[in-house]
């Protein structure tokens, strides 16, 4: 199968275009798409390309027929049925409890930890945030457009997550994200005592770990530029975890796992982080607080709307943060 990029699809990320294209093939998961890109089953102008490259007018994308053959459909059909049954038991009022704000252009969720953004191989039968969004905003479907999220949060990261209800809203935020006109603030808890203020600008690169069948980031001077600005709110002694710090983090680039790898590279791993974190501290966190996710929360998301008005969305700190913060002996470090 060959697809030619026209005016309506030009100047967007390769992986973003593919996500939209494969929405008409519900049996194809996001994991299938990235796997096919790695294997050369999806080519851009005859070559394997990474997801972050941009597609241009009249570029040609070649997609292997294997992706849409029956074996893929059979593999995913039962998962689609399972998810349909799960959604049939959920009311829109239940989903509304996760929503911070809604207007004619956007829906803003307070994403709970533990829910994936999109379907993947490991979570094929689990409802994703995308499933919740499409189910809740089903009336907003216009032609081939379905309500979509503007950016991603990891499965175990909580907080503000903004979805677009129409193509114009999606296109506008894609533009200001590309121009870095978004203010994103996170809260996190990390190991050890951190400086009052510090900035990390190490470049990172995405690699694929065959052993664990997942992507991760590594430091690489030739990788993608990144900027993470940190401010220490409090450092204290925890009865179970030792010295820990509570940080406010602002990112100027939205790279995959950026905050987590940047803080780990400075010797301040995010508590509960299974990829870049400290296993000993993570075990204590699980044993004493029953917390098994990285303590990273998208607290605030702010941008200037198309009418020039600044909009700010805030998701209050979740209970698991409060649980750890209350467990201190009042001895500031």
C-alpha cells in the first residue's frame, strides 16, 4: 500500500500522521505501528525513518500489506470485543469525574496513574485514555477526525492531559507545541538532597530494549536537545526512604522520559521509577506505601489561546504524593 502526503497532511510528525491514518484500521495498535517502523514495514520515501521526522507535501509512504492482513485482525479482534464490553459498563458521568475542564474545542483530563494513553501489546485488553476520550466525545467525530490528545503522558505519570474535540483545535496546539509556546510544570519526589535551583540540558536519544520489549532514553551528545528546569520545594528525612526532595519541574522540550532520565543522570532518581530509578528505594516505597509507580505528576499546563487569552489548567497533587510527604520527621535537610 502506498500513501502520498497531500496539503491536509503535510508538515506533521511521521508517527503522528501514522496514528491518524491507522485509526481506520482499529486492529492495528500503536505498538504495531512502531514495530513496523523499526522492521522497515513502513517506509518514508523508500527509507526507514524515525517517528519525529516531518512529512512534506508529496512525500510517499509505503506500508507493508502484512499490517492489514487477517492474522493481525484475528490477533486484535478479541481485544476489541473485550474493550467494547468494558466501555458498555461505563457511563459518561463516570468519565466526567476525571475531567477538569471542557468547552467546544477541548477536554482536559486529570489522568490517573496506571492508565496507558494508547493501546499497546502489553495492554491490548486494557482501556486506554484514548478509549475514554473517544467514548466520551463520540459526538465530536467529524469525517475521519476523532477526538485526540495533543501530547502524551506515560502510563504511570498522572496529571493534566488535554484532548482536542475538533481538527482546528488539534492543529493549533500542535503548532504552539512545535514553537515551544507551552508552559508545562510537573511535581515529583526524588531521592537525596537537591540544590535549591538547577537546570539540566543533556541531550538524549531514544533506543529500543529488545530484552524488555520497550523503548527507553539514553544520554547522547548527538541526540535530541532537552532543557529541564528544577526548583526544590522541600528536602526532608523520611522515616522509611531516607533523604528525599520534593521538586517543581518545568520542561522546555517534551522528550520521552525527559524528566526521569535527566534527574537520574544528576543522581536524583524519581521515586518509583522502574527504568531509571533506584531499586532499593523503589522496594521500600512499595513495601511501606504500596506505591508501584513513578511519582511524577503533570501539575500545570498553560498556553495562549487563539484569541490571545492565556489559559491555565491545574491538577491538584494526588494522594500518593501526600502519603509520602506526610511521612517525614519534620527535620528539614
